[in-house]
C-alpha cells in the first residue's frame, strides 16, 4: 500500500497523512454500518412489538348504536329503558 505524504520544503516537515485518513475512513464505515444494522433491525423489532401488543390488547367495548344518530354536540338521543335519566317534572302541574 502506498503512503500518502504531504510534501513540504524540507524532509523534516513532511507529514504522513495515511493513518489520519485510515482512522477517518474507518470511523465513516463504522457509522454507516451501525445505520445499516439499525435499518435492518427496526422492522423486525416493530413486528415483535406488534405481536406483543396484540397478545395483551383488551377487546374494544361495543359501540353504542345511538352514536350513529348524532349529527351535532346536542343531538344524542335519550336512552330507552330503566337506565334513562329521571323524567323532568311538568311545569303545568303546579299551577291552578
């Protein structure tokens, strides 16, 4: 392998840049290798997490059929049956 040497006016001032370049290129490839490994492992890790979440997922509560009738914030229809809110007293009964 040939050495890269910066030329100078005298032989004493010559600098060998090969070790510096090799360290830089080595760090460069290590960083890209780490990025490549992360890019390959991320989908596999996500698939495992999805399987784990599916195992412990609670079933969704049944949807209230009255919700499909709602068109605005004040449109919720009254519930039918015993669990309905108490009836409001008529204002006309107290008057003579």
